C-alpha cells in the first residue's frame, strides 16, 4: 500500500497495518490483524493526528518523511487517545522531530507524563477550542470514557473530517484500501466493527451516546477513526452503527451458548436448537464455550435479542468457561434480552442456580421452563427443551 494515501488535498493517511499481534490488548483474537490509523495534515503548519504502536515505527517514520519536504517539520502531534496502541511511538517520534508540540487535553497530558515522562513542549486544549493550521482548522471535542477518561475527537472544519479516535473503529487490517467505498468485503469490516465495539467499547455505551449527541450537528464528510476503514462514502453509517449498538438495540435472532463435558448438556442443546430452527425465521447462532472465543460470542449476543445458556455443574458451580463469559457480560452491562436456561448435574447441582441468579441480576426476561437434568436427559427432559425453544420464539414475536 502506498505511503501517500490522500483523504483530500491537505490530509493524508499515514497509518500502518499490524499483522503480527495475535491478541488485541492480550485478550481479543485478531486473526486478520488490525490497522493503527494516523493522519498528517500538510498546511501552513504540519499536524499529525494520533500516532501508532511502537512496533510499527520504522514503516511509520518512512511514510512521514516521504511526505515532508526536506526542510519541513512536524509542528503538532494531536493526541485523541493515549492508549499505547496509538501512543507507543511518541518518544521515537519526538526524538525524530524534537520541536514537535504535543497537543491534548489535561487528562491526556497527565497520562503522557506517566506513560512517557514527557512534560515539555506540550499544549493543553479545552473543549471547543480551535487550532488554526492555515487553511485547516481543528476543533476539539472532549468525549471522555470512549473508552478512556481522556478520549476526545478532532474535527477539521474546512474539509469536514472527523478524527474520532477509537470511536467508530473496528478490527481488521486494511489490505485492499482504506476507504469504505473501495473495500471488497465491507460486510466483513462491519462485523469486525461490532466485535471491536463489544470487546473494547461496549461497557461505556452511555458515554458513546453522549459523544454522539455532542457531534450530531456537525457537517461530517468523512469519519477517520484510529482503527478500521476511513468512511468517506457513508460517514453517517459508521456513526449509526455505533449509535445502534450503544443503545443496545438488537435484531430478532437467537444465540445458544453452552458447555458440555460428556455430551449430556449437548443433547439438550440439540433439542432446543431443532425446536428453534423449526419455529423461527431469524438467525440462529450456536457457540460451544470450549471452542468459541468469548470475543465472537459477545458480538453475537450483543447483536441478537434472545440468548439460551446451558451449562453442566462443575465443582458445585458453573463450568469455568461459562462463568468467565457471564462475568464479561455482567461487566459490560447488556440489558433487555430474552433468556432461556438449561443444564445438567451429576452428584451435586449448582450451575442452574448460578445461571438463574445471573439472569436476575441482569434483569433479562427469563423464559420457562428452566431445565435441570440429573446426569442424562430423559424423553420428558428433551420435550421440555423443545418447549423452551418454542416459548423463546413466541417471545421474539411479541
């Protein structure tokens, strides 16, 4: 991919693709990589919008130097978000361009000191403040807790480009272009946006809503986030996706998530699945927690209205991987879901109580029957599984 990718006559994409990191934040799988988007504005003054992770600095500096004339320097580095996947290269960048002024809000500059020991040649900006580069004018919008306390967005008023930080971003490297209208599989990138949102941003949905409200009256021609595509053809679409997800709106569909040690809970899952398939018209997703990473399960649960949870009892409690998933869901605060519960036990119960307690804490709509099987399901148990599937479909129809 060329170093010089123009967003317009003044602004360039100078980001890099990371295809080496296996786990984003050492938690979430990124089998198809991730992009760290950075941007350069060449005006009377030169500004870089956000940096990149330190593992990518060689390629990054090459791109910067290829755009700068021999005698030009970087005047400003704007930090929308100081998490190290965007700021890890700052010390190297400062060494290469020692006169560069680092621009951020108060919380950003505090974290800049704690992360990198940088205190000099910095500029603190306030909400609504404007930095004039010549033709381009940068206006700063503080959007805290999307998803760190210092996060902000920068709006370039002349060309109407919103540099949105992590908001409206997604997983996936940008292999066949950076713009939404040139990507061959935009549906894939939208799915990776959902996975990024649910894995990283979703806990702060209320703050995402506040940020969207703050920028709602801006005339936005392009959304340029720090991860994922640059939206120039449908910039409002990217915002609308985050708006929908942060309002926790769901589509009609069912996600079955189960664990099974010796096949008995799996028999129950199959009966429920057959019942759902026979009755419903929407999508059905099935995840075995021992095989599906929570990253993908969370995305499906966020997307669809009904969830069916099944677990055997393990040491008088939930199967450990199911317990981990429920802790993630509780942490993210997902609301307004239909839920069904099933499980099995041998010498002691416990899983069903924990699943039921979880549904109660989440205030989800519990669908009867709750099915608890001793060892192996009987015909009556399997009939109850069928009934559970039918009842969930009925709830989806109301």
